[in-house]
C-alpha cells in the first residue's frame, strides 16, 4: 500500500512539473524572456484592404492605435482574390522559414463584431493556408473554430502573445501572459510564414467587423 502511495505521489509530481513547464496554473509569465525584440516601425505595416477603396476608408492610426474595419459586402484585397473581404496589417520584413518567432500586441474588439479572424500566422503545408487563425464568434476568441481561447472578449484591451516554433512544429497562444492554447505548427522548414492582424471576414460574419491594435512587437528567440 505504501509503495502504491509513493508511486501515485511521484506521478502527481511529474504531471505538476509538466503543467508548470507549459506555463499553466502558475499565473502570468513574461513570454519574451530569451527573445530579442526586432526593430519595427510603420514602414513594416502593409495595410491590406478592399482593392477598390482608399486605405483611410477602412483604416486609421491615431494616438498609437491602429483601427481596422471591414464590411461583409466589401471587395477582397485584390481583383483576383477569391477570399473574403479584409482589412489587415501584414507585417513585412520579418517573414521566416525557421526558428522561434513571437508576435505581441494589445488587441480590442467591439461588441458588434463576430465571424471574423483578427490574427493570423500565415503559411502552411497544402491544403491549408495558415498555421494559426484566431477568430471571434459571439464574444469569444477561438483557435479557428475550437477551442475557446478567451471568453467575454468584447470592449476591453487584452495582451496577445503568439509564439511559433517552426522546428518544434507548435504554436502557443498567451492572453495577458497566461498560456491558453498549444496548437500544431502546420508548416515546417522552407515554408514562408508571417504575422497578420486586423479583420478578415469568415462565415457568418457580422455586417461590420472591427478590431484595434497597439504596441505591436515582433521577437525572435535568442539562440
């Protein structure tokens, strides 16, 4: 009986160690430790918007906040695109095919927005186009359609950190420093990846979609 108790105790310690190592159950952490911040300015932000509209009809930057909106009836971002309408910041200058990279920003979604992707890690093996999509449906933030990353999302700022380990083939999503999801990388070496944020209409989207972003930063893990 004593040996069985000791065995169960050891197993419990192992699971506790794994749980903490994943960043769960130990409160907020600094996800940027061991990473190097990359130089970034507005020249790195390529605004993708409906091709037939001026940028300022769907995007503005005021007091440090990027405000992006799109309507369900809008055109796609190019004449040849068959995708849904979008207004997104495509981060340029930091495309990658290897290593461990991190996106950090503060996001905000108003309560009339649903059925929309607000952040992407672009690039994936066929037949997928993306490694990660974070979508809003009815006040919650999802990893694609499941699971829920954050409930009660609307009308408040949250800090989002997304870490993509190419060789490790995984993506970790943190909200306010707390690990919320670990998903598959979907890519691998030699596949081009980059980060995007904004609004990209999905199925069952609201008529108008909006997200706001500030303090966007890109990090690379220091090896």
